[in-house]
């Protein structure tokens, strides 16, 4: 595959993949966009390292930032639990172009009543491997996606390791997309 570099237009925070360490990419450095899905952009450096950039920093690689009004909903103010899974479906693994829902990383997603009539969403999710450094990053992405929903007052996302994740947890669509069917 040919290297198609993009010169960074400004300093930009990023996260190493899969280690999950925060770094600062310098203005003028060169990267290649590998994927842009959900709320993140995955780039590759000239040395082959993968880095994840939050979509709010898309301008650093010359892309449009996400549209803050991009939540078209017929009942914007109403809450529906199926929309929680839709929101989680917009969180993508930075290495694999598949959502955390289709990868089968979301083990539990429940609505619980909070104090004074508030709505709390509790989510248990896993990673494809216990040593994956992206766990805290994807956990935060999931929480951010759900708390932004109308009618959600509190979100708790917990990383769990039991049962261990296997490819059998993936949706058929994800396995087909990745050539695993």
C-alpha cells in the first residue's frame, strides 16, 4: 500500500494504539488516515505506528470536525433504551473498523432508576484481550456517547474480564466484514 501522508496543521493530542498512552503529535509531522469512524480517527505514522485522534481534533489532519447537531431524532427529548445501543454502536475500535457493539464487547447495558427520578445507565464491557491499553479510552468513549443522549443523567461503564471475550461474541455482520465467516 502506498504511503499517502498528510501534514499535521497543528499540534494534536493522540493516543497510541494499542498501548493507550497519551502523546502529542507535532505540527508539520506526517501521518496517514487509516479510518474515521464514530468519534475518532485512526492514523498511521511513517514508521507504521497507529495513533487514535479524537474527532474534535479532526482539523489537525485537515478534516472537518464532527457536526454537533448530527443527532437527527424524531423524538429528541424522549428516551429509549434501543437508542443507548445505537449510541454505543458509534464507538469503534481504533484498530478494527467495527463498533464495540458488533465486536461483542458490550456484555451488559441496563437502565436503572437513580435518585429523585433520574436515569442511570450501567454498562459492562470487555476488550478483545486483557492487556489491551485501549480499555480506558473505549470505556470513556462509551460513557461520552451515552451521557450525551436525551434523558440520561448518569452513566457508569465498567471493564469486565469474565467471561473472557471470544470471536463468537461478534455479530455475523462483523465476522463477515472481517472475513471470519
